[in-house]
């Protein structure tokens, strides 16, 4: 499973969906998604991440679909900022 980054119509907010592996469990099975969210103040600047939460795969899928219906777009532009954890 790969990381997905969505940006809103005005390019001011982003959400990053990525697999979440529970390190306390010895299994490498992914059963949750980490959703990080933040703001973009200028297109040339690094996004400012405000927080994150862990959701079930089904809840994350529903939120992802809802955001796409609202006009959010998938982007790769911000991915370079997330190569190292913030």
C-alpha cells in the first residue's frame, strides 16, 4: 500500500493517507491508516502539518472518497516534504 496526498481546491490544505503498522504487534499486517493533515501557506514552502490520527481502513476509505467528491485532488507535489517524518 502506498502513501496518498490530497490537496483541496484552493491549494491551502492537504491530507496525507499512509499505512499504519502497529509496532507493538509482531505482525506486519496493516489494519489501519494514518491520516495527517496540514496547511499550505505558499506553494513554494513546506506544508505545516497540524496533526494526525489513526483510522480504520474503511473509515479512511470513506473520508478519501468524500474529499474527492468535494473537489480535492491527488498530488505528488508535496510528497518530497514527507520523505522524512515531520
